C-alpha cells in the first residue's frame, strides 16, 4: 500500500453544556461542564503549518461558553460537525471531540463515527510461558486501561451510542478483573495484553455488534489493539532533539528544540505458545539505534534531510526497516498538540492516535 501521511493537531476549550436528547435522569441532561479537546487529522497541503492555528480559531467561539447558545444540541458528534464546518474549505480526514480523558468521538469525512470510552482496573499477573529470567515471568502488576471502540454509520443523527451504555457493558468485566490476579480468571491463564484484548472482545462482541476494536494499555507506553481477527501493538518512546527553523523574510534561521513523543505501531501474527505478537522489550531494543541517532542531538541534514514531521517520519521509517520489519505506522508529536502520522500497512491507520 502506498504510504499515507496525515498531519495532527488539537485545541482545547472549556465550556458548559446540557444534552437534552439523553433520557430523563441521565446526568448529562443537567447543566455541567467539560475541558474539551478538539482533534483533527488532515492530509498534507498548504495549510500544514497553520493547522493548529486554524483549529484554534475554529473552536474559539466555544471557549468559556454555554454550548447550547451556539449549537442547538451540543452532543460530541454535533460539536465535531460544527468544528468541521468552520474549518472549510479545509476537508480533514477526521475531526474529533474528546469531552473527557475517558470519552470521545471522531467523525470521518464520510460521516462515520468512531466512538470510544476508556476504563481502568488494577490487577496482578505473570506470564508463565516466557523464557527463564524474563521479568514478566515474575508476579507483578499494572494499572491496566481498556478502551472500547465503536464504529457507527451516524448519518444525520445527533448522537451515537451513549458512553454510559458502554460503561454498563463493561461493568461485569470490571468486577472480574479489578483487584484480581489475572492468571486466576477463567480464560486468562496466560494473560498477555493480546490475550486480555481477545478475552474482552469475546465477552462483549455478542452483545455489542458495533464493537470495532478493543485496546489494552498494559503500561502508559505500551499496549495492543484487537479487532476480533488481528492484533496490532504499539510502543511509545520520547526523545529530546534540537531543530532549526529555516530562514524567513526578515528573520534568520532559529535554533530551538522539542521533546518528541514517538509511537511505533506494529502488526504481526500471534505466537500461539507465548500468547503475544512481539515482546514490547524486543521492540524497544530494536528501535534503540534509531533512538540513539535522535535523542540529545541536533536534527540537521547530516541526520535528517529537513526537520519537518513528514521528513523525520520518512527517515525514521527507513532507519527502522531492517530492525523492525513488522512496523507499519509511526505517530510523531513535536508538541502535545501537534504532530504527524505516517502509515503504510495494508489496512491503513485503523485508529486515531490519542494525544500525548
């Protein structure tokens, strides 16, 4: 598949809201507020440099407002539509609204809705099939996070699936997992992230036909996605680099720097014995030569042809190819609200990346 490049931007806004379309007694019918985050994914174009500014201008009328005074029915879905309209003539690949850290929706250019909700549980586990001496063979624990993803053909509807409906479906699973040893849970004798994602999928898919992916975050920097058929894992790293802005009229070149966040996405077949696709530790080790060339260095033509996100991603892909043949996507953020995504896997960029 031909590689695809998407530019990413986000803009926050604070607002009050009431959602009258929800059933009587639903807490969101009451006047309340959120720290919202608008997100956009856009194909490359003349607007690249100004994407964050464009998005900030689009959401400015919503900041510190009662959203019902601006939008008749301010659901997350209608907010995303409203923001997309204000970005015209730019036609983003998707526009999303994250109303809390745990909930959000992204609308693509065809009007399909990707809705998600995040849940957390605390549990112990060990992996009984790893090689002797592997740290995951010891009993340890994590604050696991599970994200349930739903895909819906929204059409002209004001709202998709209620986030609370996902919470109700999740509740029985939470009771089985929270404050437990996962190895003791039926069906989780080898509780890798991949096996846990499949366990959740098989428990929910019969009751939730719109379920599109289950994501398991084992740590803050590693996890996997499962869609009922295939797994993808991701591993995050950060590097500190100096870059130079090319000269502008009336200004010289300006040397500055970023704390970059990099997420590597890999697709591989499941190892039926070990119960995982690729060891997260192996991904980290294989990426070390690329990391070493970037971290605490100046990114200049001797390393990267130009320090734009697209050029840096292309360089990272080429530099990683020999060490990480399963790599199929890289997300790179130069700030917590701006970045880019390069993908070349057969199935495209399945999920929008959450901001750092």
